[in-house]
């Protein structure tokens, strides 16, 4: 017959697991540079990662790229392009001419 853990040991086990997760998150976040994101809300994570991958973290940086260059990025789909165009228009900005 297996012995059941008493409640205290279960709580300690849960707390140790949470502490381990917290320390892993801290270590992970210490290794990652913080990216200040001023891209429009509603842009999918894959689209954001695609832009971050080429160094774009700010909407104004998009003015250095044409729409066709941004469309070629893996993770950037038609919805993302529409969101970017709308956000640029709102700030009286636009993509670079083709």
C-alpha cells in the first residue's frame, strides 16, 4: 500500500516547483534584451517577431521599407500589412515607395 503525502509536503513541493519556475523565468529574461515595442496593437506575435528580426521596433522605422519588402517576411500576412498601413496612415506616415 502506497503512503499518501501529507498536506505539508505537497504544499512544499508546489512551492519549490513555483520557485524553480520563477528562477527559470528570471534567468531567461536576464538573457533577453528588452525590446521597446511601439508597433500597433492587434499585430500578431509572428508578425511582430518578423519585424523584430529585421530590427523594426518602432512604426517610424517602417518608412525605410517598401510594402513588398515587408510582405516577404515570414510571419507577415495580409492582416498584418493592413494593420501596419492603417497605423502609418494614422500618423501621416507611409511605406517607402516601390
